[in-house]
């Protein structure tokens, strides 16, 4: 029985697998960073030095990051780790837009007969702004650009997590992760 005309070739299928893996990697990297940001904020509540800071936070990664940045501006137990935390967190936060499109955007792939690392991929999503203004956001990349950015994000996320783990051990904080 012949394959339907819409079936992908082996090469195109491999390309799509790589694209799905990269999209998943983007989401996983940010999920880890967001969890560790929340953990830092929650742990800060235990220290007197951080009591004057509003330590509430939302699901938004940028808001969590800004709370951690505020913590790092205060002299306290996290001070020895501030430079490395800031540096690695800044690297991660460079990819907020990529994370947003990967999590919430429609992915439009290239035509099945035109797959390569230079093939364009398109993300589209709608954003609601204050006053009810609805704007369609667009992110256009090649497959290589997307996978390169995803690799850089994953590297930055690993650096951030490594600093947090080191801080946890050296400060002898409560268990970081469930057993």
C-alpha cells in the first residue's frame, strides 16, 4: 500500500523529530530555572536579611528572576553567589521570547520537500496587551538558528542550576529536591 501524499519522507521525519526535541528542550530548560528561582525565593524567607523584600512571586519567569535579582542586591547569605547567579540568570533570561513562543506559539514548518538546517520555521502566537489590544507575535528562524539558541539556553540553564546546587550545599540549606 502506498503512503499517503501527506506522509513525510524519512529525512523530513528526522528533521521534525529534531525540531520537537529542540522545542521540548526549550521548555524543560526554562521549567528547571523557574522551579529553582521559586525555591531561592522561598528559602530567602527563612533569613532575616531578606525580610524587608517582597518575596511574593508569580508563574512568570521574568517576575521570579526580578525577585531573585532583588535578593542578590541585599547583603546576606546569598551574597557570595550573587555574581555567578546573576550572570547565569541573565544568560537564561535572554531566551524569554524563545520560551514564550515554544510554549504558546503555533509552529509552522517548512514544506515537506524543503527540509534542511537552513529551512525556515515560523512561530506565531497572539498576545493580549493592556486595553484589550490583541497583536499577533511572530518569530522566524531557521532550524539551525533555533537549535543553536536552544543549545545555548540549555547550557545557561545548567550553569544556573549548578550555582544553585553549590549554594545549597555550601549554605547547608534544607533539602533542595525531593528524594
